């Protein structure tokens, strides 16, 4: 495949810096970008002169996710199997990153959502910064946290992964570090860190970690950080079903009217009920599976969503939020199938 300017490469000694370059679209991953990334990661793994990969992006977002609007357009034109080609390549890239033999350092400026999380969370080093914003907003779209999210969300402290996955809650850089989504936190100006990594000439993870540590700080969580709500999250999101989680949240809210709990309840109730149930079960199953098993299962799940036989929520969510942008999705509001 010929190089695309949606993905740029900078060579510096034994380091390859890969740059996502679709800033007007918040670096949303197109099929061309995913294909090119897969090609580059395969080539660099075989190249003995390459010792480290740095992944970053142009503009104000690291990556706002996969370009699912384009996927929906492809499905509408050519059927569901056309749409699954994107996910097949994306999940293959996620697995390659998760099992990569060389260190990947992701510099997470700005928005890190959906597919952007998949392109970074599976790598060895994930550097959050002052303006990082992480989220998995798929339940609002009628999808579920994919790209291996059932693996990494299920491994967050307590039931924080269920909270993040069901509500689409946005985490800042300090929260990302606190819960383990980020391995380091550095102030926004990252050029000095990049230069130091490029000069290091090493693939030793300990040396690389020490270099990043020199430029890192431990930020304070904001006073009203949702990470301080872990006990409430534990009480509510440990429940067996989505209905039980909502009931537990409403009981908490009745005891003390709380803006955060009210927001949490509303976020869940606005999401696709089918997506909520799929997402909860997926994260729970992910706790007992390896990353490869999670990605294979998630691919089967996404194929069923693309078929649209049991639910059309994904297509309606994309229409309302990404295509027509009227934010008035007409999903089934009854909560079916308890699990």
C-alpha cells in the first residue's frame, strides 16, 4: 500500500516516530490510517535497526476514535461485511501492539477516545498530559467499548472499568495516571522528552521508563475528581445487572442529592439499553480472558452489531450523533434481557 499523508513517519537514529495526521477530523482513524499503521508496525518489528516506536498526533487530539461514520456509510452502500473490514484490521493492529516486542511510547495530548485508546492503551508506555481527555463513549452510539477495552477496563481498580465503560465518563490526565490507564504524566510541552527518547538509542524498557520519569510529575487529582468516588462506584457498579446498577445509584442519590450521581444515572439512561448490557457482560468476561481472547470475542460481537439483526441502535446512534447530529436517537428505551 502506498504511504498516506494521514500517517507521517519521522526517523531519528533507532527511533521511529509515527504521527497521526488528520487533525481536522481529530485524527479519527480511517481505514487507510489503520492499514498504514499495521504495515509500519509489522515492518518495524522485523527491522533490527528500529529499537523504539513513538506514537503521537498532530493538532489538539491524539485520536477521537475510529471513523465509524465512514464505516456506517460503507455498510449502507455495500452491506455489513464491508464494514467489518475496518474492525478486522483495527483489532489486528491492537493485538500487534499488545504483543509487540519493541517498546511503544504513546504521547497522549488532547482527546484519547475509542479507537484512539486502542492504539495506545495496549502499548508499553502511555504518557498523559495536562490536556489529556480519555473516554470510551460507545454506549451512547449503540456500540460497546471495543478495541480490547474489555481487557484493559476490566483491569482498572475495583469496578472503575464498568463505570467508565457504561457511562462514557471523561477522565483527565491525572485520573488516567491514578487508575493506571496512563503509565506517566508529563507537562504539556513534550518536545524535550521526545528528544531525550530519540537520543537514548535503547530498547530497554527500564532505561526508557527512567528517561520518561525525568520529565514526569505526579499531578494532584481535582477536588471533585470522580476517582475519589471509588467506594460509591464499588457499591453500585459491582451489581450483577444494569438494572441493579441503576437501582443502587438511585438509592445512593435518594440518601444525598449529588450532582455526580445524578449525572451518572442520566448518562446510563441516555445510552442504548442493549449496548449497556453487552458492555457490562463484555467487561465482566474480559476479567478472565487474555487480550487476544478479548479481541476475538469483541470482533464477533462487532460483526453481530454490524449485521443489525437484533438491534439497529448502532446505526441510529451514528445517525443522531455523527451524521445528522440532531442528538435525538430513537433507540428502544426498555431494558431487555437481564444479564
